[in-house]
C-alpha cells in the first residue's frame, strides 16, 4: 500500500481556524485504527529554528507527536522561518526563497513510507509562498485531495464559500469542509449565528460539510490530551472514514 498512499492537504479559510488541531486529531484517529500515518508541515512561520535541546512548540512538532512519527525534521518541515508573516515575506527576512523542489522531494519520500500522508498548509489557500507561487500551487504540485477547515462563527459562511469556489475554479478536489468552533458561544445570539452558518453551508456547498467540532478546553492545559479526546469525536471519525473507507 506504500506506493498508493492516500494524501490529504489541509488548508483553512483563514489563519487561526484550527488546521493543526484538526490535522493532529485526524492523524491520531487514523493511527489508532492501525494506519501508518505520516505528517508534514512544508512551511511554517513564526517559529525559530529547531534546537533539539529546547522544547519545540511548533505546529510541525505537534503533528509529529500526534502521529508518533520518527521521520526526520527535514522531511516533516522543510522550511521554517522566525517571522510571523506570509511565507514569501518571512523567507525574504532571512535571505531565503521558498522553492517547491525540496517540498516535493520530502513529500515523495514520506508518501513511500506511509499508508496515509497528511500535509498542513500555512494560512489560507492563496497565501503567497514565493514571488510567483501561492499555497494553491503547492497543492496542485503535490496532487493531494483537499480538506478545508473553517470557522463556524459569524463570517464563516462567506470565508468558506470563497475558499471552496477558489478550489473549484482551480479544479482541485475537495474531500470535505470541517467547521471548527474557535470559541464557545457567549450568548443565545452567537449560538444562533453558529447554527445558521453550519446550516447554510450544508445547504449550499457541494462537498461534505462536517461539524462543528466543539471547543476542547484541555488543549490549553495539555495539548496532547486534548488531541487524544478530539480524535474520538464523531466529526474526526467521519473524516477518517471519508479519507480511508473500511474494506467492503
């Protein structure tokens, strides 16, 4: 099965919508089902260079732990920049240029090692990664199916529809849209807004719409324990079934 690995690229409708949480929970869920799961964060910004003697709080490391991966850092996270900016500007500040070849080579190596490979993008679909490339170009280069993570709060409908329409125009296949509850509703009005967002997206999207995934409070105190809890949530289990259907 190593030559036919299922691959999934996780993008978001915006930054901070929970891509890492969903990717990590899905990796843990699939691993618990017996799959050999690889993870990759091709480009990460806002984190310093990894130093083995120090705790690493990067998204790449969180994914690595969730999948219990022993793959080399250079494969999991080919590009890492300190400035919390779009990749093209974060790279400029360090005198670097992001090119697709190192990412493509790492991706192919991981794809051969694992049954399922989950790739988390940086920011949203059109975030620039170099002078003439954005995240959608990377998705096309890797030929992955796409998972879109979006917020269920007010404004989430428009952001999700714009992202899905942009993917459709580029003929990039979408596995599903996962709605994530970034924070708990503070009153009945917000609860109504969240229900409305989820309902309208189900009515008007041509892809499976899952969620919303609830706020997991344990993520703040113990991130790994929170991911363990979310990995058993019906939304994540349904996502795992869509990506890797059980044998007939």
